C-alpha cells in the first residue's frame, strides 16, 4: 500500500510534471502537521531586499528555512523572529515530497527545507526562479492545498513564453533536470472557499537547500 495517489504524471516539460490529486488522501494529516509548524514559527510577511513587503505570508520547516529581508535572499537554520531553529519537517511532509519526486523520476530526492506559502484572495507570486539553493541537480516539489490557483510556468528567461495551468487541491508539481531553473509564479488568487483551508490556498515547496 502506498501513502499517496498513484495517478500518472501529467508532463508539462521534459523535466516537469503535475501529479494530479497526489496529496489529497492524506490532507488531514498534512493540515494537522501544518498547524503545529505555524504555532512554533508563525506566518509572517517577509520583506524584499528593496524593503517591500511580500504579499504572500510565509513560514518554514526543516533544517533550513528561506528568508528574505534587506540583507537579501538566503537560507538559514534559525527563524529570525525567534532565534531558534525552524520546526522539524514532519514525517508526513517528507514522505509526500519523496514519493512525489520519485513518481517524477527523481529517486534520490531528500528535502532539507520546506517553504510554506499562504495565499489569500488577491495575492499572487510574480515570475521568479528558485536559485538560492546549493544543488540544482535536485528538483523542486510544490504541493497545493485549498483553493485552486493558476500556475505560471515559463522558460529559462523571464521573457520566454509562459504556460498557464490550473492547480487544484492535492495537486503536486515537480520540476528538475533541464527545467530546474524555469521561471514560475501564481496569478492573483480568486475568492472562494475550501472545506479544509477555508478562504486560503496553502503551498508547500520542498527543496534541497544546503
């Protein structure tokens, strides 16, 4: 018996795919563990190096956490709000990330960082690359919970054409290999209601950061 859905990958690029509804069977456990994380490391709006507040509120779990402030973008072991280590990555999170990566062909993936993003109606994430990690040979695993969102998947240059696709509760996107540094983002979230997350969309993004 496997923990997560065995639906086949929906390939959107040679090294990128969507695993539809992959995480839904264990949504309750994921949600329960998420609440424990944010009790220890509460949601916060980080700042860009230019001093602007990031619209999406964030937290982290794992050995390393992604941080943005006037000092730049980076990973660090301590939560800057508390000065203590980020919460340990729950077994449910780690198992999901490893299983999803393996389904996409990345069988060596062992994440040491998970960035948590909380979207409210109207919030978005502009096109960007995940390039603060040390090892680009490892993929990104991105889990969607709650309200649907339009995912933008571009090229290796910001000016490249962008694929738009809807992501729904339980969908997991994995990208790596030749597509590891593609630009990606989320269009403004539309208002709605989901039985698990209410008015929110939650995204869990797993990386090998250190």
